[in-house]
C-alpha cells in the first residue's frame, strides 16, 4: 500500500498531553479558507480509505471529547455541519452512524443528542432526520428510532416531542407516513413492548395540559374516502387473552373541579345518497359463562342533579319515518332470556325520578301506538306483565294512572280496554281490579265510572260475565269488604240524580232469558248472623215533592205454556224464638189526601179458575195458633173505614162462597167466632150487625142460617140471639121476620127445638123477662097478621102426637099477684 502519514503530539506523565489544532487561514475582508480532511479515491478493485476522528482512551478518567462544529456568524448565518456518507452507483450507499460509548460496569455513554441551533432573538434551527428518496424500482430508506435491548434491566425509553414555550405556542409533534399514487398509503403503527413474564407495555396518547385554560384536543380519525371508495375503519380494541381476562376499553372525559365535565360522544357518519352509518355497542360473547355486561350510565351529581341519559333516533325527512328505537334482551336456547328493566334510581331526601314511556304525535295521521307485551311461551305460562306504583315506607304509595288522552273537537277519546287473552283448551285468565289491604288504616276504594256528557248522554257502564257455548256463563259477583272485628262494607247500587227536566236513571235487576231451560233466579237478601240481628232488606221507591211518589212493583214471571212463576214473601224463621213479622202497609197520607190502598188480589183467568187468595196464620205444635185480624182505620172527625168481605161474582154460574169459621180443636173446644160491631161513642149508636143473603132477579133468594153444629158424644151447641140492654132507655128490640112477597105467600117463620132420637126433644121457650120495681114484665103476643081481601092467618097452639105414650099437654096460665089481683 501507499505510505502512511502520522501526526502525534507530546506525551505527559503528570499533566495533559499536547494539543493538536489545525485551522484554515483568516479572511479579514472575505471568507476564511476551507479546511478539508479526506482520504483519496481508491483504485479499481479497492475501497476508499477510512476517515476516523477519535479521542484517546483513558485508564482512570473520562475519555476525551470529540467536537465537530461550525463557527458562529456575528452578522450572518452560522456555518452548516454536514456528515454525509458516500453514494453507490452499483452498490448500496454508505451508512452514517452516531453511537454513544459503551460502559462495561456503568451506564453507557450519554444519549446521542442531535439538536438544531439556538436562536436567541428568533426561531431556533430545525432538526430534520430523513432517508433520501428511492430510485425508480426501490423503496425509500427506513427511519428507525429505537433504544437498545437489555438483559437484566429496563430497555431504554424513546421520547419524541417538542420543547416548551414560555411566551408562545408549544411546537407540534407530528408523525405521518407517505402517500401512495398507485398503491396503498403507508401505515402508522404504535405498538407497546411485549413481555413474556409480566404485563405488556402501555400505549398512552395524551394531549398537553392547559394550566390556565383548556387542555389540548386529541383527534384520532381516518382520512376522507375518495370518489369510489369508503373512508377507512377506526378500530379501538383490546387484545385477546388465552388464560386471563382480555383488556378493558375505556372511553371517557376527565373530571372537572369547578366546571362542567367534558362530553363523550359517539356518532356515525351521515349519508347523502345512501343510509347513514350504523352505531353498534356490543358487550363480549362467552362460550361457557355469562356474556359481558353493557352499561350506559350518566354522571353522578354529588351536590346537584345526576346527568341525563338520552337515547333517541334522529328526526325523519319529509317522506320517511323516524328510526326505530328497540330495547330487547337476546334470545336463549335452553335458559331464561335476559330481563329488560327501565326505571329511575332511589332518592334519599327527595322525590324518586319519573319513568315515562310516550310515543310521538301525528299532525296528519294517527298518533304512534304504545304496546307493552310480556313474553310468549310454547310449553308453560306466558310472561307476567306488572305495572306497580312505588312503595312508601312512611307515607302513601304512589298513584298508578292508566287513561286515554282527551279527544279533539271532532272525535272521541280513546278506548281503555282491560282484558285477559283468549284460551283454546284451558280457562282464560282472570281480570282482577282492587286496592290492597291496609294493616292499620282504611282499605283503598275501587271506583269505576263512565264519562259525563255535556250535550249528549253520559257514557254507559257495563259489567258482563263471560259467555259459554257448552256450559254455564260466568258469574258477576259484587261483594262488600269483610270486617273481621266490625261491620262488613256497604254495597250500594244506585243511579244518579236526574236533572231539572229529566228523570233519574232506572235501576233494573234481572236475570237473562233462556231459550230451552229455566230463566235465572234473582235473589235479594241479607246474610245470616251468628250472634246478632240479621240485616234488613228494604225495597223503597223515591218520594215526589210535586208529583206522585214512585211505585214499587214486585211481579213473578209470565209463562206462555204453563203456570206463571210463584211470588212468595216470607219473614225469617226463628229456630229458638219467634219468627219475624211480615208487615205490608201503605204510607201515611198528607194533610189533604188519603193513605194508599192495600190490595191483595189474584189475577184474572180466561178459561180456567182464577187463583185463590189465602190469608192465614201457621200451625203450632205446642202453643196457640196465631191470630188472623182484619181491621180498618179509625177516624178522629169522619166515619171509620168500612170492612167488606165479598166472594166472587159469576156471570154463568153460582157466585163464590164466603166462609168464616173458628179453628177446630182436636182434643178440646174449637175456636170462638166473634162477629160484632164496635162500641158507639157518647152521642151515637153502636154499628148495625146485618146477616143477609143477596137479592135475586128470577130465582130464590139465598138462605140465612145461624146454628151450631152437631155433637157426637156431647150436647149440641147453644144458639143465642139477644139484643143489648139500656141503662137510661128501653132495651133493644129482637125481631125474627120472614120475607115479604108481592104475588105469593110471604115467607114462614119456624122456631123448632132439636130432635131427641133416643130421649125427649128439646124445649121451645118464648117468654118476656121479669119487670123491674116500677114496671111490668114484657108482653108476650102470638098473633097472625091482618088481611085486606082474604082470610087472616090462623094462630095454632098444640102439642105433637105420640105413638106409644101420652100426648103432650098445653098449659096456659097467668101470673099470680102478691099485693094486687092475679092476671086475667
């Protein structure tokens, strides 16, 4: 090889070695001279010589510094420092490498610092690290920033950033890749370090803090798509995990000490000619356990209201519908599907928040429908649908209101339907409406009312049990609440008051019609009582202030083919005491009217007998039979009311009988029959007592008989006709008179004693009673009447004939006188 050239400085045992300095000449009026150190060009088959700048090594102190720099410019620009590797025409270009020194027992040499020059009055110089452009068929050179590897300690950090600024804006730190004209644009990847024994390294992208104003923004986005493509995906995802949990993905804004917390917003892109972008939030899937939870919660307000959580679709365009909003749990193959809950949180010192579900209104079409449906089941009962107001620990529970909205000017308000579903083979579901029980207070009221009408009829209210095709229809039962320690609840069924020009509504209790069977019974009664009095059953019609009072009518059912229905009014049995009274009476009359009539009558008959009317008391086993009394009212200033018993009239046969008899006595005397008029007052007479048969046009008048019945083993009963005595006037007259005839003989009068079949016949005694101290005894006159053109009647007095004994005597005697002459 060519000869070498060596420049060596002086050595020193105790102080620094000699210094080597090489400088170009000064140019006082122009540029100073250049100083060029280079190796010469190589030959055809060799390499150019190396050019090495190196300080010497040191045994016990620091190695020497190597400083490569240009001079400063007082009035111009500082000189440039260029370190350039050589280019290669057929091979690779030369490399440029800057490396700090190695440390055998301590840290390696300080970082390799490449910095732009300081600008004391203006901008500092910029630092550009870049690979040069590639040729026609190659790639641009890589630019790698990497710390060295480490065996036992931490590998070195790589920091990329701009310096702070005291009075201006801090510099931008930007990482960007090259664009591609015919291929894909370059990728940018930020990857933290991998660890084989512990957690991998973190990646943190953080904006600058604003100590006096806002912190910097972080933008992570893809570039716009071209004319024929879509903008790129933006993916935030944690890595997968083999044995442990995969990493969490957190997106949120930071807390604010004295201001409002920052908003977090996820929005999909809009579409001008296609659909807008979809937004999907999905929790993780699990092959063996429960899938991940998806939770959306607003921010807590420690001293104020918590944040609102609003989930809504955007408004629709002119000819389309707004987007659907669906809250749904996923389907389940063999277990229960998930529940869906919508509710507000509990409040410690205030009112619990409202939960409201409402649908949109329609300006030209129907308003949106709102439907709440529980789940369907193929093999078991369907899901339960429950709407419950909030409980209260110390006050009233919340109100539950289900109502249709008010109608507009030309429509009806919406229907409100509570109905259980239909059933094919089992019972349809029950419908229960009622308040809950109360432990210490009053049970809540249950009220069902129809709407009122200002210009038309009020709404109707119908309670109807279910219809059955093959069995009995359903029952309708209205029951007052039970009172275990006091009275049970009242059941009141009433129509409302009528207006000024109308009547109050009818109240009808009726069973339905039957096509081939019996019509249903209608029962009205009170319940039994164990230790008290049974309840009263009262049926009354309303009073009238200017018109007649209302009528109360109870009628049994009519029959077209057989007997009509029976009508029975019974008082209650008394198993240990008297049975209840049965009182039928009309109400009292006012000052100028009569009290109402009381009529007991059977109906008329077209081809058969009319029905009987029976009034009587029941039989008794060990006591007296009950009395039957018919009496009319008394009068303070007018005549007392008449009492009439009349049997029925007949157009083609005899009239009906009238029988009044005392009760039979099976082992003692039969009952007494008293027929009498009442006592007369101070200035009047007692009432007449008349026994008379009715008159007749063409036949004989009816007989009038007064007698006692025959006796089998005893004496026949006495028949006594007597008139009243008089204390200050003559006693009453007793007359027996037969009937008068216009063209034939008058009727006869027969007084005949009873026959004695085995003994004497009875006596006939006709006498006047004894006279008093100052009078005579009464006359006894037997006389026939006078005659105008014929003989007067005979007067015959005789005894009857006797077959085997003497004829009876006839004795006529007059009375003796003790102080006067005997009778003549």
